[in-house]
């Protein structure tokens, strides 16, 4: 906070000066850590008369918040986010909000689809804020990866796309026609995002019913990768 004093020619801040940028000017910047009263003396140009003034800067307390650690969890599992905050907190704002049960409650439940860092900003009744964050890591197990044996892209909202489940991130996926021609390819995407799955088309044209081969390389959040290959039947 900038302090402004007028009415004299020369100024000197006395007594408590902790947090002042300068003690010999009329407009120093004050950065007190606690509520502080500052005193200034003003003298006219002949140094015959002085006057004294005081100003108190009230420092409001910051809220505190911390999020309890979360163990590694399985993809698609629900994880409660537990926090500890000071009793003056009146507002909570979480992000990202997409995979949370609520973004403005104290302790939401997260259902992450990928390794995610969740953060919360709390506000107290004075408008002061504090922030904390927690990283949720997903377990990566090859035997939990599942690919459907068949899918039917008929627009009924059920099994309309071929997608990989049980893994967070797919490094590379390629699908081949019955003649070995690549007809779908995608890299570095979140597996559980259904918009990234193959909808049974090639260059916008629906492909014929039949069996198609696929090859996928999966990536684990903690490092390492593994591959999976197989076939899927497109049903019309």
C-alpha cells in the first residue's frame, strides 16, 4: 500500500519502519506483515516547526487450505478429494471442473479420465484467497486394457465407436482394412474420450461390415508403454 503525506517540506518516518520502502519521503510503499501503525514527522523548509501524524494499516489474515494426498487409483474410479481449511473459509472453487461431482463444494468426488492435477482456491469472509493442488495418478496395468470385439455405428448411442478402455492415454492407434490399408490413425489422445474412437468411416464414408485389424500403443503416466493388437468386427 502506498502512503501519502502532505503539508510539509521534509518528512521522516520514525519508530516502527519495518516494511517501508523509504523513510525520508512522503509517499513510501508499505508492506507490513501484520497490522502496523506508522508515524511520520513533517518539517517546514526552515526546520523550525514539526508536526506528527500516524496511520494504521490493518493486515487481514489469509485463509489456509491443504488437500490430503490421494493414492494411485484405477481409471474410472471415484475418488473423494478431502481438504483441511481454516474456519474462516466461505467459498471453494475447484478446477478442472469437468470430472468433478461439483466445483464449488468443499469436498467433491473426482472421476478422472487421465492423470489430473486438481486445484482448489478458497476465499474467506474478507475476500482473501489461498490455493492448494493435488495430483491424481492412474494405475497402469496391461491386463486391465479392454477393446471391444465388435461395435455397431448405427447412431443409437450404444457401442457406436471402437475405443480402448482401461487405460488413460493412447500413444498411437491405427486400424487397417481387410486388405491391410490404414483407414484410421490417431496419436496421443485420452482413451476414454469417446470422440476419439473410430466411428466406422474412412474419409467420411461408412465402411462395410466385416473384420478390421488394429494396433495400439499405450502409455503409462509414470513412464513406460506397451502394445496391443487384435481384430474388431464392424456390424451394420
